[in-house]
C-alpha cells in the first residue's frame, strides 16, 4: 500500500450491525481509535436516511451519510443535502407496472425519505420496526407516484429468496444499466435506484469531490452485493466473513464475520497496526 488510509466507509446491516440491530462497544472503540489517527469515517447503506442516521451518530461518523445505495448523500450535522439522484418517473412507473406481475412481492416506495406502500402487510411492519420508521399506505403506487416528486428508491421484498434472485436476473435483461441500478442488499430485498446511484459512485464522490482523496486512500467494508462497487473502488476493499460470495470475490481481504467483530478486526489490521 503506497498511501495511508484517510477515509473509511462502512456498510450497516451485516457489517456493523447484526441481528440485534446494534453496534458493538468494541467496534465503537475501534472506530474512535481510527479517528484519533486522523482518519475520517462514514456510513454507506441501502437504508433510508432517517433509518441510518442513528448509526451515523453511534459511530461518531464525521462525513456526510450515504443512504439509499448512494442515491441520497446528506450531512446529519447540517441537514444539508450533498447529492440526490432520484429514479426518473418514467422508469419508476415502468418498474412498478412490471413488479405487479409477481403476486408474492411486497413493494416499498421511498419519496422524500418517507416509506410508502399500497397496503400495510405483516412483513412491512417487521421491516418498519427494524428500520424504526413510519410507513404510509397510499393505495395504488403508480397513481401515487404521478402526484409526487420522483422516488429515491423502489424495493421489492419476498421471503422467497430464489424469487428475488430470479427477479434480479430478469429485470437486468429488461432495463439497461443506464436506466436503472438494480441490486440485492439482502437475500430478501430487490432494490432499484437511479443508474448513477450506487455505493461506489457515492464513496468516490465523497473521497474525490469533497476531500480531494484518491481511491488508494480509501477503505470500505461491506457484506452484500450492493457493496460490490464500493469494495472495488477502494484501495482496500473488505468483505465480511458472513458476506455474499460474489462480494468476497471482489474483495482485497475477507474479515471475520460480524459475530466476531470483523469490521473492528479489519480496521485494526489495516490502520491501527500500521
């Protein structure tokens, strides 16, 4: 490594927060030690901004928060929107129409950092409880979209993880990469954002546009397919031991799983021990 790491960006679910939805004391202490070395620390997540902001504060992050896969970058200290890349309305309507063909999917729509659904089902209640956000039923989502600002993200959820995998394959054939960015943040979640909205582009924006850093001065840690772009971008890209196999193939190093504080182990190895 030719340059010291000056920015670390961490995913939330499966990386710094496990089933208990909390950040361990060990990881919090390790992040503080990293910051004491002069390294900036940030969060990049597929979550809503309002769901992710408590993690930003818990770890003491000192760069703007990347949410919605990078579609919204906002500074929690000033509430200033640094960058917002919504889904074009035409593609949002097309996607919602196509998702209707699958009767076992639950569709979530995100507009202005608010979660909207056609009707509230038990799975959405579980999702909203874990995310600690309210959910608003609005009936037909297509009709609703036509009256609103363009959405920041669309998510389709199913307990049938094979269905989600197939959905990703099918829809990547229907939509070009310059029309929609399609990914899987967890086994049960299919997610769609603006084609430029992914964690890799968002981390690059922070590093290069805001802080004048190069990729080799950046370290990223994630666990799932939606972390691939930021793991590939960074000088040191780390996959969690509990992570998706496709992410591990892209990583420079594979950390222990989250149950063993793998993110803390990675920070110690690449920053604190140097």
